[in-house]
């Protein structure tokens, strides 16, 4: 497992950055999309992996 920092752009011109876990960057994007869906965020226009980090606390 690896930790990734993910940046989400939304239609309202705001961004959100958070940390997710996955084996590959593609899995990190999927995990971020599922987390956004669970939170009820429906206006995301882009999800991008910013980089790999050493722990979820960074």
C-alpha cells in the first residue's frame, strides 16, 4: 500500500486536497472518487494525484 495526495477541482472554482491509500495512482483516484461520492459531492470536475507521500498525516 502507498499513500497519495489527491487534489480535487470543483465547479464552484474551489479545490480540495486530501490523502488516500492505494497500490497505484489509479487506485488513489478511484478511492478519492468514492470518498467524494460518500460525502455527497457531485460537482467535482477533475481529480489528480499530486504526489506520493510517506504517511497519511502529511
